[in-house]
C-alpha cells in the first residue's frame, strides 16, 4: 500500500513561512545552522497563540491543573533517576572513510550509505546535550540541557501539591524548551534538536488511571479539532507492546497527516508510578500521597499528555493552507482559527489620500486596544487583501471616501471574502463577537461543529 501523504507541498509551506516572516533559517547570514530555525514577527505571534490556547485549555479553564516554569539545567541526579543517562541513546556507527555518523538501526548492510566505506561497530550515543556548570570542565561539573520538561514537574510534585493545596487527581503543566541531540533531523521545524514542549503530568489514584488515560486521550484529540484542524488529517495510533517503555501501561500518539506522511504531534502515556518512585528512590524523599478519605498512603500514578509546540504550529499552518481560485486568479490563504491567527484585524485605507488618513488612524487606534492589528496603506487594495489572506488575518477593515460622509466602514471576511458595511461605533463589538472562538463561521475547511467525543477511536 502506498504511503499516505498530505496534498500540501512542504516546499510551499517553507517558502510562505520565509516570505511572510513566520520562520527563517537560524543564523542565515552565516549559512544557517543544521535543523535550527528562528521565528519571525508573525511566527512568534502564531507560536504564542498556540501556547496560549493550550495553557487556557489545560490550566486556566480547569480547577485541577496548575502551571510551573522550571529551569532547563537541573541537578544531574534527575537524569539518573529518570533513566536518561543510561537509557536515552541510539546505536550509532561511524564511517571510517568519510567520518559520517549513522544510526545503526536506520541502515542496512555493513557499508557506509554515503561513500561505501567501512563502518565501526555500533556504539550507544546519548541524545542529551552536555555542558559544564561553573569554571571547571571536569566530570563533577557535567550538567545536561533537559531532554524533556516533564522531570521539572516530578521533582516539584511535593512543592506544588503542598503550596497549591491540591488533592488527587490533579495536574502540573509546563511549556518550555527541550534539547535532544538527534542524529536525524528534518522536515522543516518537525524534528529539531532545540524544540518547545507543552507537557502535563496528571497525578491520579492507582486503579483510576485507565479511566483518566482515556479521558486525556479524548481531551487532547479534541483540542486540535476545536482549533480548526480537519478530522481527516488527524488520527490516534496505539503503541504496540514492543514500542512501550517497560514501565508504561499504555500510550497513544495523536498523529497528523503531514506532507511527509503520518507523524506524531503528541503522545499521551500512562506512566504508572515509575517517575515518582524513581525520584523517591534517588532523592531519599518520600513522594507518597496521603489520602485523607481512605487513610491510605500510596504513590500516585501519572498520565502524561506531551505535545510539541513547533510541530503543532507546523500542522496548523499545513492544515489551513489553501490555494483558491478567486475572481479569476489564485489566492493563497491560511484559514487559521481566529484564536491562532497572528493578526486578527487589518486596517486598510482605500488609498494613501491624505483625507483618509485621520479617520483611518482613529479607527486603527480604537481597534488595537482590543485586537492584534496591522495598518497597511501600501499598494492596491486587492494586493493588500491577498497579503492578509496569506498570513491568515480573519478580517480586514477598509476606510473609503464614503466613510468620511457616513461614518461607516467595510468589513471583509477572509474565508468567504464577503463584505459588509457597518457603522464605525459597532465595529469593535461586531468583531469581538465574530472572533470569539466558536461563533466564528468559516469555510467547511475547518470544523465549526462542536465535537463531543472521538467516536470509534478508542
Ligand atoms: Zn562514508
């Protein structure tokens, strides 16, 4: 069976991201650095919106989850306890002729795929970035850049539980950078060595873990749908027994149909009591929970939904990208959900005529108090609409000479391209209503219908 692929071409996405200031190659004036990318003026807004949407859903809109922000460099014992020092590695072989390094399990035969040279015996290569803390570069000062944010939650379990007076079940959430010295990177921002994660550790009473595991798989799958991702481009994949870590009771991946095929956006794992038990053992501190209702003392189980910020962002761009025929020409448009769109409203005076400037500036000043806006008066109105379509701006406001007479402006909607005229004093309220998540009606490109559950997926 041929590999299923998205209809969107990755080259087009990379080019749009560069052209419009979403994503640039890192340190490009020096020729770039492998697998490192910089978020430009629109990219940083989109990325913040993705993270805010997650934080709102996971932390602000719930009573049972609190957030933290922990340091990237942690006590080295953390990574002994977590198993990363001993187990977080890939088998590698080096070419004796060209010195290229390969993952042993990714090549067939015993010759270098690059030059045909002889290869070394496989060796384990740890994926953690290592550095030294303080002035002395010796074994005692070795520290690691965290390969996941999760351990920050486990080592703070007691601090957070005590200070926030939480009872089980409850969760600790974090968004932050992680680092993995991957041998194979690529597919734009999909797999990079420096990346950002959105992770939740949700602690539950043993015995209720299966139920909570199912709950979080559904929650997380629906999160993508509610932000406009198309259901046919999303799927859940259950890990087989030999894919599972030895301690894990179960794991599902939320996968997206990227241009390179189905790939992981997020993993939801039932990690049982592995993490807290390990940290209790290595630190000598009890991380048990005392259940006041039953008088029992036990180590909580944990359900971990772990999502990638960068790959979610990429999926949202790919999913919303469209080339459409409009008035005899092709327009490129990002049908981004309004929560995610970097710019919500663009103010476009019909021309640069000086009579239009005062009112246009006034309208813009009013709107930017409530929304992220852009003011654009360069080039023809048609080209400016196209420019806003291409960056996913849901609404454009046009001020023309008639506006000076009747105090009305034109609102153009991105997806339908429909235009309505409205009194200036009603603009803010109208846009607020249209932009508030679920009221926003667009093309059938994204699901405006509420999705109650992931039927038939579990
Ligand atoms: Zn070679």
